[in-house]
C-alpha cells in the first residue's frame, strides 16, 4: 500500500472488540510507531506493549487516577 492510498483509506475506530491483535499485528504497529516523526526529532521513542489483560486494566485504572 502506498502512502497516498493509506491516507485516503484511513479510518477512525469508534468501538473496539475484546479480541487481542496478533503478535504480528502488534509488531507492525510498534514498527510504525518507531518510524513516526517526533518533535524536532529530539525525543527518544519508548513503546511498551502490554498484552496481559489484567496488567492493561491495572495500568488503565492508574492512568485514570492521574
């Protein structure tokens, strides 16, 4: 898929399922995030993949408290 096609076909997600993405999908998402630009190209990117549902819910609850 070329860049223009990706931009034209981009969609927003309004609701989610309980199905976890595959490891391959997660790896592709992480790769895209690592290639994404940052402000003045000065920020080191840190991406943490949380695939454990209980841990994800715990982090989400802690985030709501902030």
